[in-house]
């Protein structure tokens, strides 16, 4: 008889935690999942990927209707009922959340609704979720291995004055009861850009204030500037290279003061959207009691997803380094495998790292960007091709953006790809497959592509690079 209540205890029932749980259970480990959130489902389903994409889809359809005259179509109105837009989103999210709840409760492992913290490195103190009139007693459970999958929360604001002024978070925007007349967006990352365009397309006067020289600063400037151009064309007032100074509430409106081009500017709106990111949700876990180390506000892990306490693993947003669902799922699966088979460990490999921003046009990358390659001193050649010279995108009147490939200058092996354009989040997967198979630009250029399709645009930068780089014979496998 084991001295532990469970072989594996998983704290958090989102995408990463569920992936770890189903993997551990399939291996035959006695597993328990502890979920302490007010709702079950995880960030992606409840307040992230899925609700935001439902709203973006509605905004894109309305935008296409408004542009119907481009194709010679007459549409009398592109009006909307915002309550029904939000109901469309809520209906789908309820279905997704219910499905995840049923997955967690289907009996493959124990599922407990409680808040967890460490009493020691093998013991979790469970505090049941409470109501205002009832405070049940905490209890404890022990586990041989523990997996932390507690996700993230909205980052605190950079100015104390923001609290007094009041602001919306991305969580709030995804559940707005009504549209504000005007909005200030603080931030220029994926969430900021997606929500700014969504609201602007529904008639909100939007101003974006970004600290760095470009929005989407983790992308190359040639891709980020495409989105800047589109947002401005759609009526978004955009300031980059700024520094926040103050925020206040005045006569029912909210005002932000910031430095821009050496001057102090003031912008006033009905609401402020604070979209400067999220931080790991690790407060209250009592990590010190388990000897779990943090680094820059995240739980430190190695490539096997082990923390500084080798029998404790961390996966998903609470550890990073990338807050992306498919990576969180992969981390959960790797953690569960490694706790069960430590002599045959698997490691995370971020070579195929993808990023997608679901603006219109979409922005997507896989592998290395130019600035990432330059930062690590890696030699490369790059070639790009614009959508405004591509047959299928011209027919679609989707003229903004480009595709780009990076390759090793000696062998032609593909190092990365970027796409800012129509269906960019779908198109990038072609380069993901090429990277996974370690293809060269010569091999990609030789792959037949149907005409006219969006996907055939990749052949143009591939052919350009193939013409520049001598083809070398691949070594014979032994």
C-alpha cells in the first residue's frame, strides 16, 4: 500500500492540467485534479482563445458586409444587435466549458473543486470553495508527484492611479453588457490589437497607446507595420513610443496622460482597456513550503517540466515561457510521461514555436523571426512576397500583408516563416510542417501548389531563396 493518497495530484483543470491528467491516467497512475477557479474550463475556453475568436468572427463578417460594394453587391445595412452578438459567443463558450467539465468528471481520475496550497513538498492543503455564509474546513491530501497548472491572471497596472480611474480588463471586454462610445487601449500586444479592432469594427472610437516603437513588438517590423496601417485605416488612433504618466477620472470620463514625441498628451474616453498582459497565477500556492523556486515571477522548470523539487512539475502559463495553448498541452503530456518514466524522459522543444494574432489580416510566425535570428547571431537569408501581387488574395480584396521565409545561407534549410495576410493562422502551418520535416527552400519550392490558392504564395519566396542558395545533396541516412 502506497503511503500517498495519489500517485499524481494536478493543481488546475485548464488545457495544461487536463492534458497532464488524461496522460497520467492513461499510463495507469492514480490521479486527482484540483480546480480552484470560480468556473471550470481554463483561460482558453472561458476568457481567452475561444470567446475572443467568436467575437472577432462577428466583427469580420460585419466588416465584409460593409465592403460588399467592392464585389458589386448591394447590401442595405450592416446593423447589429450587440446583445445577440454576445449571446452567440456565450452559447458557444457554454458548450465548450460543459464539454471540458464532462471530461474532468468522467471518472478516469478524481476531480475536486477546491483551492490548493502546499503544506509540504508532498502534501496539499485543500480549502473548499466557499460562499459568504459558509466556510468549510480545509483538508489535506498527499501525492507522490504534483503537477502545477494554475494558469495566469491579468497583470497589475503600471500606475497606481489606474485603480482610482477604473479600467476594463480583457476578461471584462469579453463579457460587456453594452458597447462604450469610446475606449483607450493600453498596450499593443495580441490581445490589445484583437480587441481594439473588434471594438472599432462595432463603432467604438478607439485610441491605442503603446510603449514600444511598434505594436506587436515580438514580430518583425515589416509584419507589425501592416497591422498598424490597417488599424489606422479603420479609424483607430494609434500612438507608439509612449510612456504612461498618469490616469484619472473626470466628469464621468477617464483620462490618460502620456509622453509622446517629447510632449505630454491627454486622451479621454468613456472606458480604459488595460491590455498589458498577464502574469502567472502562483500567489497563494505557498511554493516555499515545497521548495519550488520561481524566476522572474514564473515557476522555474527545466526542459522536462520539472521544478526545483524534482517530483513537482509545472506546465502552462504558470511557468511559460510562452502562453500558448498547444504548447501548454504538450507540456502537460511531457510532464505526465516524465513522472511515470523518468529513465526515458522527453523534453520540450520550442523549435516549432508558432504565434498567431487573429486580427484582420492575421499575423502568424513559426520558428525564427529576423530579429530573433539576429539576436542570437545566426546567419540567414530572407525573402518575402506581398499579397497585393497575388491572384487569389486580389480576388478576395485581401491586399494587405506578405509572407516571408528565412533560410540558412549555406544549406537552404528553412529556419522560420512569417505571414501577415488573409488566413495567416492557417497558412503558417505549411511552414510548420516544413520545419518539422527539416525541409530546405529547394524542397518547398518543388512541392506542387494548386492555383489559384492562398497557399501557393509560399512558392515565391521559396523560389527566390532557392535561386540564391546552391542546392546541396542531403547526406545518406545510415
